[in-house]
C-alpha cells in the first residue's frame, strides 16, 4: 500500500470519527462507542423487557407513535442538535431527529414498564368468552384469541396465546386471563389459560 493511499485512508477514518488530528482518534472512538451504546442500548432493553409485559390495552402501543412525533418536534428546541444538523437540508435534519427519537422513546417506555412492575401489583383473573381465534402463517406461527376484557364495553382485543391454549379453546369457550396492574395504572397480562367447558357441553 502506497503512502498517499495510507494517508487518504487515515484521513477518511478521522473524518468518520469526526476528528481532524491523529492524536484525537482515541476521543473519536470513545464518542463513537458511546453513541452506539446510547442508540442501541435502549432498543435492546425494549426488545428484552417488552415481551415480559404484554399490555392488555394495545392502544398504549399506538401512543408510542405520538411520542416519536412529539420527541422529534421537541428536538428542535435542543441547541446542540440544532448546531449538529445546521449544515444539512431540512429533510435530512427531520429524518435524523426522528432517528434519534427512537431510542429516547424506547428507553422511556422501557423505564415506565419497569416502574409499573415494582411493588405489589393488583392481580385480577378475567374469565372471558373466546369470540374468535386465528393463527398467522409461516414458519414461526403466532396464535391469537379475540376477547372482550372490559365490562360494559363492546371493544374486543386480540391477545397472543401459547399453542396449547389456542388448541384447547374454541369460539364460545372460556379463556382465563390473569392480569396485573402496577402503580402507574397500566395493566399487563401475566398468564392465559383455558377454562374447562361445563359438564355436558360440546366444544
């Protein structure tokens, strides 16, 4: 490798790290590692914690989209971000701010799930009629049953269930969903099982 090529590659490496001098490469690498941890850490935490707290009301998940939009809008009030994205076009700036909002919202939502699980949650058993059931196609099949978990409401929700529960229930049968409500008032599913049909009933 010729010397000019080595120098060009070194210059590109410094550019990627956001430094201009060779002696600042260590600081640039540290900042890059901190960025990776700050960006992907909350996402990995969300993917790890989220499946343990499946929320009964799926509308809460939809509100994450509003959180992303709100976080993106609030980022325009952050001075360092404004200086960082000043050289770029408006479209690139908005997309980058939206990207930065994803780990922020993921981290806050994961923290809220953990706080909601603290203390002694209020546990409740709901015996609900199965309205319908379905399974997705593909190698990794996901099984769902449709129920109405709220008294006095016609709104139905689909909840994912283990294969044994899916096979053991049918429309008209009863499903027992055990939920827990934490200090934030958010209810999540702890267990799902099938209640036996009354004696003499046909499945």
